[in-house]
C-alpha cells in the first residue's frame, strides 16, 4: 500500500506531460484529482481486492473526496504546479510496480481526459456515492460490489 500523495504526484506528472504535448489539455484540478483517486481505488478494490492507499474516501456534496488531499490543496484550482524530483520519483516508483502501473494507466485512459465536472456528474450517478450519507465514508465493500461490474479483467491478459 502506498501513500495517497504518491498517486497525486503520479497524476500531476502525467497531466504535466499531457499539457506539454497538447496545449488544449487542462491542468489537473483538485476536484478532478479526487475523482481520479476514487476511480483508482475503486479499480484496485474491484480487480485486485485491495486498497492502493490507506485513506478513506468520503461522500461529500460534489462527490467522493479524500480529506487529506482536500486539505493540502484547499483553495487551489490547478494543482500541477512545479514538478519536483520527488514528484518524478513518485511517478517512477509507481510505474516500476507493473500491476499498479497497469491499473493507473488504464484508469487514466478511461477517465483522465474527462472534465472534473463530468467526473462529478458520473460519480453522482453511481451507487456507492448515492447510497452513502453525506460526510460518511464510502465503504470498500460498496465500492467493490459496484465497480466489480465496471472494471472487468480480460482473462486473456492474466
């Protein structure tokens, strides 16, 4: 299990690279990072049966949130900023873990190019957020039950 901020840094580095390649790519926002972290954790629970990071995900008004990440980036819109050597090392560490890298890159390909608003609307349509009272933790079991039907493993890739 990794620290959640390692995943935030992976998303920041990936988004930074995307913005350098395509000037039309928007900078990663705090809201979008929250939704991507949620889908990363959901995919890991559904596919691998385990969390990638220990932090609970809470149902807030605008969708799933990890309070520690919210607190760190509170008041900031874009969160990519300056990419440091530590950020790059976090990215490389996760990319070295083949199972984690496959999952991260798959989730990013599916959701990484959607807007924060579209991802918020998506999470609002899905049972784990809908069935969790506001400000309560979305249970791993609720996430796993729902997303095991969404994130399906291709048996030929095993």
